[in-house]
C-alpha cells in the first residue's frame, strides 16, 4: 500500500496570521508495547485532534493486552506493516535504542511524522541522517525529552531566565535507583539523557568538554554506575551521577546561582522545587588577611506554585500540535543530536578512563570528540553536519524487540 504523505503547511503567514490547520484528526501508530509504549498509548488516546489507530509489538500477548484495553486499536506484530499499511500520519517509536534508527528511517521514508523515545539513536551520524530525511520530506521529527515538558523544569527555566538566581555557577544532578538493567546501553545512555536535556535547556548552550568515569559491576562491558562532568563557557559546569545499583531511588538536581539556589526533587509529590535565598560573597578589597572575611547571606526559602500536568501527555500534545501547524518541536531532532554528541563524548571519555574530551563549537561544523592530552587539543577535520544518505538497513522487524 502506498504511504500517504501529508505536505506540511507554513506555521505562520507573512502578516503573522496562522494558516488553516488540518481538519481531520492526526492518525498515529505506536511501535513498542513494553515498558514505555503503553504509557504513550494512554497519553495519545486521550488527546483531541488525535486518533490512535494501531500498535505493534513482536510479542503477540502484549499486543492483545493493549488492544483489550483499547478496543478500537488495530494490533500488528510486524513494524513494516504498521508503518506502510495502516494509513497513518505519524509513528511513535518506543523500542530498544538499537532499533530507533532503522525504524525511524523507515517511518520517515514512508512519509510519516516521527516521534522517538530518548535517546534518539546510537550515533550522531544516525541522528544527522534522520534529520536530513525529515527536512527533505517536510516532516516533524521529535524526540521525547519528557522532563522538559514537566511543570518543575518549566518553572526552573522561567526563574533562571528572569535572572532571579543571578549567574548560574554550577548544576549537580543525581539519578539513582536499583535497576532497571539494560543490555544494549549503559547507565549513562539510559538515565543521564534526562539530566543532560534539562541542563542544556537551562543553560542554553552546549558544553565545551565532557569527562566520564564508571564501572560495570553486574554485566560485563555495560557500566551500571557513572559520574559525568560537563564543562561550559564562563566557568560553569555540571555534574551528573547515574546508577542502577543504589538502594534508594533518587531524582535530585541542585542549581547554584550567585544570588539564589534551587533544589529540585522530582520524587516529591508536592513541593518539587524549593528556592533558597542564600549566597556567599567576598569583600571587594582588603588590606590585610585579618580584614578578609566572607559574607554569608541567609534569607528565606520558598516553594513556588506549580500547575501540575502530566509531562508525557504534554509532550504528545506538542507533537500533534507541531504536525497540525508545521512548527518545530521544542525537542526536535537537532536537540536529540546534541544529546547524542554529548553521550558519544562521554563514552569516549569512559574508554580513556575519564580523560576529558573537547567538542567543537555547536554553532559551527560538528567536531568529533577530541582527547585533551598534554593540555593542547589535537586538531581534527570537522565532520559535515549533513551527510549523504547511507545505505538503508535491512531487517527492521528483526531489530524490534521488547522495549
């Protein structure tokens, strides 16, 4: 069956008026009925202007279970059948990371708007190719960096952009729990993308260097605990601790500014954000060491009000809105590419026992991670940000396993 490609319309006319959006609901299919797929099915099924039409998983029992919960769904076990034969406008991919690229490529080539779970792919080269296909075909390509749609993170960004914290000095993040162990990616690729996406969104720039250390205790060659450091311009940095071996589940981030500080605890049912009016200052000038004293400011702490909405539902709604209006998603393929570039640098640092790796300017040509050896960066020719399409991978269905 020939795929139907819906050409995208402009988001806004030259005079600023919105053009007519799609009249019919956006039909969507979900690939993957494992851990995250059913949550996406639930979120999509309740959206206006969206018709969830089909689900796919190689495990027929999982397909039957989802279809029993949502009786109007069509269930299939072959990804290619869902992509090409279900008359869909969009495909949502919630499968193991190794299958993201071939499934997303097949979806885009079939003319479907595509939503991919994090991380976007296994390499920056794969991300660049997916971005190129989406742009050539005029399709929406979105990556599910769910936390950027959460009320706490949106409030934090609002506070930072208003200048209430002063200059951001550093961010410290901990994402720890016991399991869930992955087989195809390590804990940095599994847990750190959440923190990385939040940190990049808050700071609004790409780091100049990354270093990462870790160990594999349970599965050989698959690190289950890592510590990552990101170095940003203007003496700012961030640290990310990730673990599958922690007895307690921890989801905490601290943002330290020159005027105030924020503690974000995502596990709290309420009061997820607390702002501390504390800081330390040094005297502008002094004549003797005896005159030198730090000035500590201890003010009140307060908890801002948050309008709670489920982040995943907001992300799915944003995807549908972007399809209808031809607007670029907040978490587009380019944001997905940035995150993969950073994870590639972290992986290279892991292999070098934590030696730092430096990146090229995110505004210029994309540079491969370069080791910092004796203090001077070794030059390397930049990679093109656009590549010719590589040969299509075969065996889409065989790469599709339980997510």
